[in-house]
C-alpha cells in the first residue's frame, strides 16, 4: 500500500501541473487509485459498500464508491461541499429513497446482508441504522415524548388508554428507556427535572444531544451523523465530540463533517471525497492527515483547495 | 431633491421636546385627532350638526376647531422658517406631500371658482390648475417646514372659515343635477370635509411635532397610520354597538334570575333521562313563538343554526383534511395537484347562491323531496370544504421537512408520521381555516333559503332535536332520524324572513321590530361564539406545540 507514498516535497513539485494522480513504474493509474481507496482492517466490516452510484436526475452525484466500514469505530467522511459525502451517508439507511429524483445503483451490505434488494424492511433497517441530522430537529413535543416516540410507534412501548385497559401499559419501561437514552447522550443531568417540557425550549446543543438520544431509543447498531455539530457553538461541539467518542464503544458511528480538525480529533478512519462525487482516499485518520497518498487529498487537507 | 442638505451641519443630538413651541405642535395633533373623532361621530349620526354643546352648535365648534388647527399649523411652520422654533427641516417637503397638497387644492380651487364665483369651464379650469401649480411649487420648492405646513394649515383654516361663515351649514344642499336624484347635504359634507382636513392638518402638525426631517416624517406617517387603524376599529365597534343597542331590549324581555325561574330541560341518553331546571329565564333564547307563550323567542332557529354548523363541520373537516393529506404527503406535485388547487380556490369564491341551487336541485330530490336540515348541512358542508382543503394544505406544507426526516430515520412509517407528527403540528393552521369557514357559513342565508327554509315565526315545537331523533329500526339501515329530514329554521334565514315579511304577518309577536333586532343580535352572538370556540381551540393546540 505504501509503494506510492510520496513525501510532501515531491508532491509539491507537481502541484502546479495537471492535478492528475501520479503513477510509478509498472502500475496503471487505475490500480494506484484503487490502492488509495483500499483500507485494510482486522475483523468483519459492519457496512460494506460496493460500486455505489447515485444520480439525481442527470446529475451523477456519486461515482462508483466502494468502502468497508469497521464495527464499533468512528468513520469520518470529509470533503468539500457538494462532493457527495452526505449523499453517501444517506444511502446507508436508504434515506435517499425519499428523494424522488434519486436513482441508486450498487450494493450496500449491513452485516453481510444486502439492503438494496427486494423485500427489505425499511422499518427494521432504519431501526438498526439510525441517523442524526445537521440541524437539531426535535419534534414539537415534550422531551420524554421525543425519546419514546420511536419505540411507541414500533409498539415496544404502550402507554395509551387502551393499553392501560388491556393491562399492557409499560410506563415503567418507558421511564427507564427515557433515562437510559438521555444518560447515554449525556443530557440526563441537564433535563431530568423537566422531562415534560417542550423540547423546543432547549438550547441548540441540548436539542442536538436530544436528537442523538432519540436516535438511541430504537437501539441502533450504526449511527449516521450528518455534520451534527455544524450549527453549534464550540462548547456544545466539544460535548457532542466527547459523546461521539463514548458512543463508538457500542455503536458504529459514521460522521460527515466539514471540519477537518474535528475529523482528526474524533475519528478512527477517514474517507476523503473530492469534487465530482468520488472517494479518493480512505485510510487510518492519522495516515490521512499526516501522510496522504493522493496529491489532491494532501492539497485539500493543507487547505490549498476545496 | 431632499438630499441636498449639508451633512456637516449637524443637528443637536438631544432635542428639548417639552418646550412651549413643541406643545403648540402637540396640541395641534391632539386637536386634529379630536376633530377626526367628532366628525366620525357626526358622519354616523351619533351627534347632530345642530346639537349644541355648551350652547354652541357642533358645526360652529368644528369650524372653530379647524381654524385654530390651521392657524397653529401655519404658525408653527412659519415660526420654524423664521428661526423662532428649533427644528431640523429638509430642503423640500418631498414629492408625495407636494402631489397630495396640489391635488387637494386643485379640487378646492375648482369648486370655489365654479360654484362660488360662478366662472365657466375655462375659467375654473385655469383657476384650479393655477392654484394647484402654485401649491405644488410652494410645497416642493420651499424648505420643508413651510412647504409641508402652510398648504395644509391654509386648507384647514379655509374650511373652518367656510363653516363659521355659514356658507356651508347644516341646511346646505348642493343638488348635483344628475338624472337620478343625487345631492350633497350639509349633514354629509361638513363632517367629511372636517375629517379630511383634520387628517391633512394632523399629518402636517405631526411632522412639525417631530421637528420635520426624517424624524418628522416618521411621526407624520405614524399619526396617519394610528388614526386610520383607530377609525377602522371605531367603525367596527360602532356597528356592533348599534346592533347591541337596538337588539338588547328585545333580547332581555322577560329576563328573570332565581331558582326555578327557568324552564325544565330533559336530555335522554341511552335510556337514562337527566333533567334540570335553569336558574335563569331568558325567554327570547328559550322559547319559540306560540299563542300561549308569555314571551316569544327564536330558540328553534338558534338550535337549527348550531346543528347546521355542526353538521357542516362534521361533513367537511374529515373530507377536507383527508384531501389535504393526500395532496401534500402522497400526491406527486404536478399538473394534478395544480388542477386541484385551482379548483378548490375557484370553489371557495363560488357565490353561495350557486351552492344553494346545487343543494336545491341535487340534494333535495334525494332526501325525501322536501327542504330538510340534512340538505342544509350538506350544502353548507360543500361550501366549507374548499377552505378546509386550502388552509389544511397550507398548514401541512409549512410543517418543516426535518420532522418528516427525523421520523423516517427512526423507522416510523409515513402514515404514522403523518398522524403523530405532521397533523399535530398543522392543527393550529387547520383550526384557523375551520374558524374562517364557519364564520362565513354560519351567516349564510341564500343556501338555507333554497335547501332548508323554515318559517318567519317558528313555534317552539319545531326545535330540531337531532340527538333525540335517532331511532333504531328492524330493517336496514337499522337507524333513522326523521328530524334530519324535516325542514328547520336557522337564524340568518329567519332574520331575512322577518325583514321581508311585512307588517301584517306579525302573528303572536307584539313588537316585530324589536323581535327583528333581537334576532340579529342573537345571530351575531352565535357567530361570534363559534369564533370564540375556534380561537380557544387554536390557542390550546398552539400551546400544546410550544408551551
């Protein structure tokens, strides 16, 4: 993998030329690019993406992306605006199905099971692959109701009048669930005395942690985060980052971010998407930030482009 | 042209507002507001021009007020120009003020030249254009403090002098000589002219109070807006007060309070009958019309109106909200939704008599060939339907997509998302639509006229008892309700029937005129209470969303 490694000085010399990847003897350009993207890790892949293409109408938004995402780790997706990283993220739980003009080719496997095939239960898929959005979007309901919303809709929690009449009400379980999710999202101490207040009264950072707690309520295995801290101030961002670190012990976290420092701080491996919707390089975070193999990635990371 | 002032010639940062000269301008603003109110009162005949206040006829008071107002305005403007008053005027009063003053003076000069001086067409045309041009030059060409006060003040003072001199008085009539008889009377002209002059002079003096310049223009606009808003509220209040004033005596006829004073009511529910006695007696809303009644009332029409609205809402709201859910959440946006949108908007502006005709021709033959409560409910339901669709659709479109995304990302299905997230968030908007619609249909006369009818004076025995009317039968459809298929009366129709019934048809009612106004008052109260219920519901749902 390290054959094509170049020192920064070497790549500097090529900066002004075409920007095309540089080849060494005996290898075609394709092979080289393939190797940059190829990331080896121990253990099974949680998510395995093969040749994923996404089109919005005539716009080819994502070009043949393949990558394996290891379990219980943080994977950062970085790249300039419009490079397709959010599109990629939204393919992992089929949220792109909701975009009418989107067409998706390729394969995504969750624990070896194809999610783009006939008969996939989207409810189950999205329970297993949860998502946190860019701007905090709690429902205009109470904090507790926000957390119990998912399980209640899936029938795991029943608190209505009918359930009470039938003796199936499990309010204790609901209270436990609310407390557990809020604790896991490091929000419990701040809101434990006002669980019945409207969630829209929380601060932006608290709302985002509430959204993470809500995502945890359906017991996911993978959590997709689409720039979860971009609308928050530095203190709230630091809290979210600590939280992501904790979450990665039990969950597979895939996070899109604009902020390269953030990616460097929190992720175990980083995938760099560049303009045109292609995955250029995917490797250990340390490697990407200290010794990227592609010249374009190196330029992007050092702030020369993007 | 107003921006030519020297910017380095700075005005003082703090201006002393409580100076005596400032008080003159403030007094002028107050006086114009007072004149505005009094002339409105005269216009709506709350006060008569010949009435005397403290021994002086109102017309003289108005004239004197205008003269004082005009003089104060002119004095302030000229005083400012001569440097007695400290202001920050701009170089010109501006185009808007110039055009307003010039147009006003063109009319004034034209009227004076043709009517008072008796000049021919050429004469008054030249005179009015000359005066208008002069005023335009004066207001645009001179500094703002003169340009914006003198034309306005002179106008007010001149109108005041005309009233004081008795040239236009209460008995004055100007016959226009049209083919149809049309004339301006003093009773109309005096308050209208006062109204206009007080507005113009008030605007000018408010500018003066603000010390002219940007700040003065702000005060001027502010005063105009407030006077305008105030007069709208005033007119609405006057309308309400008029109805209440006329109707209250008929409404409280025979009113009594005390245990056992009221009639006994019985409700039969699941075979259990609950009865109670009202602790008060308000015969106009508790009785029908009958030979043996001590006091007659409109109970059947009130109950009819309430059932009519309830029936229309029960019919239209589920259908309308369902259609809105389909259009916003399921249907792909395109030709079809656009067509539906155009159709609903068109239906909402369809005249109510057309709906009535539809009910008459389509519904009545299908429900026993007679006018019936059910036909009325459905006709009004059809009328309500488009507004419910339009407003529900707006409300659902304004629910942020983030909620739908968040719900979908939790694996919640589309229908569950609509039911538990989209609809609750859209509810205040939906309720607003229903309020607006109910406000319209509750007062509709034409559709009821054609589909439901009722009488002029309805006996208490014809009070529709819709709940009690349900009965089970042994053959399909196993339930019947003859009450729904009977003709019933509603307040708007009864009011219409009362007005058109003529003198001879008074029946058992001693004072038909009082009865009429009391009916109008009750209709007003019923419609307003539907509004109140709707607003309370909207408030409740909104608080649920963001407490």
